[in-house]
């Protein structure tokens, strides 16, 4: 049986008294695209940060290519992170740097690449995401939301990562630009072998890019002992699953959530 590239074994995360993840077991296999879905606050973005060691679990362990991330010395952890591209929410570009310098940042930090080759990589990656050479001199404040997302993707891809992590890649975008970003995710996968984890609320993105879907459920709405992973399977099974919570989320139906939310707001 193939060994997963990324493994979460019995992972729990708490921030003070607040539990975010509880006893999560999750495998991500090489070259698959996994969509991680669920309501806001159920720990999706936290999961991405655990994978690259930006956060450490309160309990359990995270493994990358068979190595425990928490036990990696700094040099090995840095090398691992250079294999991972991370498209943050809002793209998280450096406001004081031009588009060129944003995309070049990781390549320069890695070292061993001359400026002529840096310029070639930047141009190629921007063209891959549909941005012309003229955009290189612009500052992030001069870009639309969709352009910033594409620059962020170009920056992530500049290191030719083995793994791509996408944190809400289409949030705040109009339907056309959402489809553009989805298409870029698919093209990235088709150009080179890559493992992807996509955190999203957008079901169009799930249907377009994912091989497999995992849905997390908020701990506050689970009974004691219930697993937080309420679905793990193909996209084709989302509409036919017997779990009403999954069907409700996929369909986008509020159901009894309005009553529940009213109760949350009224609590002292």
C-alpha cells in the first residue's frame, strides 16, 4: 500500500480553552488534490498550518514524507517548507515590494540562482497565471483582488513545489475570476506532478479541482465522542451521502442553523 506523503495522526489543537481540532486522522497521498471543506471555525486553515509546521498540535503528530514535523531540526524544516507552496487567504503579498520582487522572493531566499535566471522564472510563472510582463513593476495596491491571487499563486509556484496548499483561493472573487483560479489550479496539476490541499467553501471549486473531499464539522456542534471528520471520499459521493450535515453544507441550506445562531448570539 502506498505511504501517504502527509499524515495527521490523532491530532488535536487547542488555543487556551478553545478546542479547534480533536483527534484528527488524515492521510494525503502523493499527486492527489484533496479539498478540505466545512463551516467557518472548524479548523481547516489550522490544518494547513500544521502541515508546514507553522503550528504544532496540542496532541498527536504530523508527518511529512514519513518524518515527524515537530522533530525536524531547523535546517530540515526549512528544506521541507521550500518544497511547499502556500497560497494564503488574500494572497498575503508584501505591500512594500513590486510584483516582480514578490514572485522572486522565495527563489532569492533559497539561493543559488542568478538574477538573470530569477527574472526568467518570474516572467514564466506570471505568464502561467495569465499576467503580462508589464505587471512586474506594479505594487500590490495597484492590483485587483483576482490579480493579487494570481501573483500569490505565481510566487508559490516559483519554487516548483512538490506540494501546494491553497487557503480559500477564490474567496471574495466574482464567478468569472473564481473559474479562472480554479482553472489555474487544474493547469498547475497537469503541468507537473504535485500534491494539493485546497481549503474552500466554494463547491464549484470542489467539483472542478478535487479528487477527494474531506469535511470537518465544528466541535461545538458535535456530541461527545463523535468524529470531527464527517465525510472522506470522492466528490461524486457528496450528493448521495447519508449524512444530512454534509448534504446541508453542499446544498448551502440554512435549515435550523438560523435558530442555532440566534441562540449563540443571545448567550451571555
